[in-house]
C-alpha cells in the first residue's frame, strides 16, 4: 500500500509538472519575436494570403484561446499540424523518437561501461599512479563539452583515420527491411548483422561524444562512493574472512556504493536525451534533436510544443522509474 501511495503521489506531481511545462512553453514561444506565417509565404504574398493561413493555424485567436484549443487537442492525441511540413506533429515526433532513444541508450551504455570501469580500476589501484591518471582523465573529460568531443572524433576517426561514418543514421544504398524506426534493435531481431554493423558505425561517434562527459561524472561519483564504503565494518569483516580484494570490491562494497550512482544515471539519462540536439546536428543524425533545431529555426510552433512536451514526459517517466528502482534496491526505503 505504501508503494502504491507513493506511485500515485508521483503520478500526481508528474501531471502538475507536465501542465506547468505546457503553459510555460506555449506562452513563451508566442511572445518571442517572429511570425511563422510570414516565413511560410513567398515575397509576393498578399495580406489576404497571410490572413487565410493565420486563421488556418488558429493564430488569429487570443493566446488563451489558442492554448485551450491546443490542450483539448493534446488530450485527444492531436498535437496539431506542423507549419513547415504540413504533417501531423505526433507522427513526425514518433518517426524521429526511436533514433534519439537508440542513440541515448547507446551513449548511456558506453558511459556506464567506461565510468564504471574507471571507478573500479581506481578503487582497486587506489594510492597508485593509475588512480592519479584516472582522476586527471575524469577532469579532462568534464572540462570539454560533448560537441567539442564530437568535433575531435570527427577529425580523428572520420578524417585522419576514416573508420566510422560521420553523418547520417544508415547507409542509403543498403536495403532497409524495417517495419519500425528502431533500426538498431530490429536489425538484431531480423538477424541482419550487416545492417547492425552499419548502423553502429554511424552511431558510435555521436554516442561516444555524448558518453565521455557522463562517463567522467559516473566514474567520479562511483569511485567516491566506493572509497567511503571500503572503510565500513562489513567490508573489513569480509577481508578478515580471507576474501580477495576483487571479491570485496565487487561483491561487498559495490552493491551499496552503486545506489547513489543509479540515481545519477537516471537523471543524467534524461539530460542525455536533451543533449542530443547539438550532437545530432553535428553528425547530421536523423533524430528528434535535429528536428527540434529545424523547428526553432522555422518557428514551427506546433512542432516545438510537441517536442518539448515529449521531453518533459520522458524526463518525468524516467525519474519515476529511477525512484521506484532506488526504493526497491534500498531496504531502508522499501521497509520505511
């Protein structure tokens, strides 16, 4: 009952959060200078043409009326029609969302592997030069933003040593037998490993650029948590029983030290999805972030609103899942 009550409370706060995001985004993007209708029409358009399109997209009404119309449509699954592409906003978002999710998940996996490996290595070799090298590497990774890492990777692995693709999501000449837009997962399901390798070669550099700063954060936090845990009584007891240092770190210290890192990974995953905007543009990756930039440039109000609301939904959903996982893994919270 306590868990159910907590879930209901979180769902209520999630609904309030989404309403607040919708209100802020809707009103802010309408007070920003610029007329999306004027950008759609050719130079010789008449006032009648402007008035007709303004009425078509409901921009002739007051902002509160526009908001109520938009909210009523969203509640029915209608996020409006894109001003630039003339297609339903929801269909456009869902067509690009799988690409961004696959890129974010791949970046998260790389970050966890690199960050976790550095934390475990630094803990195992604490007090040595290797730990100092790891600390310096973490500092460098945090000091450089992800888009600069992207430029560096393009220069090294795309120009000097052309190993990976530097643009796109998949080679256009390849046959794509996909029924969904989850190319990476569906290629494995269909046993098309040639396509899988091609997709990974397109995703690896943008995913690595996103993963490097996050790996540094994970490595620092997990290493600090392990350092604090290694001095606790139950860890000392495990050593007196004759267990190896690797066993003490992996089986005794890590399960408890990983809990703060789990929360961090969940929160950072949502920021990772939002951070794909610049990286997707840099690598010409056909994801939601690239679409978001085009929508802002073209003042495509319905598309901007839909993308921001989707990011808000993902953010709140991931936070809810992380809280539930944390409660499930932490006995003190589970039995509170």
